[in-house]
């Protein structure tokens, strides 16, 4: 079974008396009374990151992907807790020094503070991050409205190409190699959007498992569907050039996950304020489709407005 079946069948009923748990169907725990917002993520070697040859970069990827859960809810992350399991090799003095330096850089960049954690000896390397913020309201999942525009921040696909480079599945010159691997390890999360998302977004999620997979999760209990236009999905000029040179298909790169951009819907009447915020704060926000009426199947259309059939819509945690 995949993770959502697991949660629904075995754990969702345990959260019934905790309304702040949001039925275990959102990115965070939200205690409105105490203005408390919490998210938790676990990362394992070989699954969420290839190896630990670059501990300084791996830890940056982990921190950014963790706090993006709060950011996509319109919440400023403030505190984080980190627990790690590893052995003498993974937690050598050299690696620990690099981890500490990277954490300090991320703290200064995102104004967050290490506040606790745990360490456990294990031959399986993993990290668990708990992120905490405070807010009077958040942007929930499953609040999309019919005819809403669907937006995405930033660009998609760079991280996946970076992963292929790290796996030696695609060859690039040194400049492009560095660009794409940096996008994999250090995604450009949209902290500047955090104080504005509540002004226009009806529903939101961060893109961790892939554009289409996360879009499905964002509206998973609503009987509505979406229509996306592949030509509108934003990609970087570097990715555009590589796809052209290597004769690769755009659709294969924009929904593989690890982008950590904000995916949200908003009423068409909000286009003006969204455009203004995008311009004022230099945040790339792109309309890529719309929420359509009940009864229609979700679709993604190519440049000729023909439906694209996808075998792989993104990443799923299977058990």
C-alpha cells in the first residue's frame, strides 16, 4: 500500500479527537488556539538522498525541504529540532563540523533556530526534522474552488536533472553540472512568499513528490479535477537548453519532485494582487492551469492541446 492508504486505514482514526491534526491529511499540525504550527519529516540515505559524500549539502537539502512544509502554509518557520541516526563513519568529526557549519548558514539565511533533537547509533543513516512556527491562520489543503487558477512558484525540473547528473545518467559541462546539482542540494524555497500567501491562496502544498502527485494530494478529498498546460509550466533557461540539446521531453522533467516550490490555487479576481506581489518581491508566480468542474477527469495538455498520458505522475512512498 502507499502512504495515504496506510494513514487512512491504520492511523487516521486515532487522530479524531485532535482537530489540530487536520485528519492527518495536510502538511502540518495546526493548533489555532495556541497559534502553533508543526511539521515533521524523516530522510534516509539511499532514498531521500543518494549518499553522504557531501554532508554539508545534504543537510541543507534536508533543512530546506523540511521548512518548506511551513512556508507553503503561509507560516514563518522559527524553530527546528533535528534527530539523526548514524555511525562513526557518517558522524565523523569532519562530517559533524561540515554539518554544523551548514546548519549555521541555514539558520542565518532563514532566521530559524536549532532547539533540540536526538542522536542514535545505527548503520542506517537518517535524519528527522521537526519544524515549528506560529500563526493565527494557515492555507489548508482541499479548499480549492471551481475555476480557480493553479499557480506554481519558481521553476520546476532542475532538481531532477541534478539528481540524474549525480547518478551519472546524463553528461553536462562543468558549469551546467554545478548549476543543476546545486539546484538539487539547495532548492530555492520561497520564504518571501510566506507573509503574502494568505492574501490570495485558497489552498496550497509544496512540491516534494512531483507536480501532478502533489496537485492530486492538494485536492484529494474534493470531487473536482484540474486542467494543466504543459507549455505554461515554468522551467529555467538552463533546463530549456539542455532539453533542446539532448532532445529530451519536458513532461519527463517537470513532475519528478524535489522542487520545493509552492503550488496553490487562487480565484481569478486575485490575479492583480498576485501579479503585484510577484513583481514587488521578485517571486516568479506562474498560472499553469485551472480547477475544473465536478465529473471531468484531470488532464495535462501538450502544445497542441492534446491530452498527455503519463505512466509516472511522480513519487509515491510504497510499503
